[in-house]
C-alpha cells in the first residue's frame, strides 16, 4: 500500500534530483570548457601544455554530453499513449527477441484472441518488454524458456480496494514468464527500487524494473511480479483496455485521443 506510494515518490524524486544536479553540472562544465577554450587559444603555448589542455577539454566535453543525456532522462519525455494492437506489437517484439536473446532461450507466444487494443506509448511498451526479456535472459544463464502471453482481465472494485493504487476496469494483460532462477523474497521486495540490482557492476543498472513500473503507472496501468526461487518469474503488466472498435471509431471521429486517467 504505502510501498506503491513510496515507489512513485522515488521515481519522482530521481527525476527531480537528476534534473537538478544535471542543471548545476551544466553551469560548472560551461565555466570549465569556456576557460579551457581561452587557455588553448593563448599564443605561445608549449606543445606539452597544449596537449594537456586538449585532453582536459575533451574530457569536459564528454562530461557535457553525458550531462545532456542525464537531462533528457530527467525530463522524462511525455509519453504518447495511443491505441495499440497489443498482440501485433508483442508478436513483432518477440520475433526480435528470439533473434537477440540467443539460441539457448526459447521464446514462446501465447496470445489470446480478440483482446482488443490497449492504451500505451508503443515505443515505451517495446522498451518495457525488452527490459523484462533481458531480465529473464539474465535469470536463465543456462538457457530456458521465455513466454509472452496476453489476455484480458476485468478488475473489480474489490480487487482495486485491496490493491491500493489500482483502478478497477478493463485491462489488457501482458505476461512475461521465465524458467529462470526466480527471486528470493527480499529481492522481490526491492525489485522495483531504482538502482536496486543484484547484478555485477557494469551488468545491471537497477533501473529496468523502475522503468517498467513508471511506464505502467503513467499509462494508467500497473505491474505485478510473481516469483519463486528455483522455478522462475512472471511479470504481469496491466494496461488499460481501450473501447472496442465501434466505440473507438466514435473516439476517432471526434478527433480526440483517449486521455490518460
Ligand atoms: P537490473 O536488471 O539492471 O539489475 P532491474 O530493475 O531490471 O535492474 O532488476 C532489479 C533486480 O531484480 C535484478 O538485479 C534481479 O535481481 C531481479 N530480477 C529482475 N527480473 C528478474 C527475473 N526475471 N528473474 C530473477 N530476478 C529478476
């Protein structure tokens, strides 16, 4: 209950913090780069000095580039939610994953018919699926099976009441299941935490599931993880189901995108 709130706040906090710091760094790097530029243009520099200045300048410019990327991350590009044929998108991504995950991972699809369309930003949904697939792969170093399933579910008010932050209603569910190591309860409890990772340095950022969490929330959905050590993990991504074709046409005719709740 409070965990979910804390999670949203953390995501918010990280965005704010990153944005704030990146802004300060921008100013500092601006001063450093400006001064190095002046130094470099001094007449009569020793070749050795010129070399040192060039190196420092190069590093500062690299820092500025990194900083730009941080700012872009913190700004968190507003999502572009639209009606998506979820099954078609999943099939397309699965094909890509089958190729990129390696031969030891068998990718399976289990798509329910007529699940309708879901509301989400397609690029972000692809990213979320990819993050989840990479986690699944990492949990199956000896190889295994990755199943992506879709179906519809109606969550009633009772369900919403016991799952704080969850709205009742029609959802398209994307279910990503692996036959990997599974998560110990203490890992599962922290899995959504930004920067929480059990992977070695350079392998994990601890941001994959945070991204999935934030994406689901911003799409008006939510995400749940079921995991058992030694058996594997299932991640359920709930996205709001949009109105059926006829209702959808009315929406289209009015020229308005269905707004996010
Ligand atoms: P990262 O993958 O960079 O570590 P994530 O936020 O995606 O960051 O995941 C956090 C942690 O949750 C992982 O380090 C791992 O311990 C655990 N985890 C995530 N997905 C799975 C999975 N499918 N199976 C087992 N553990 C997982």
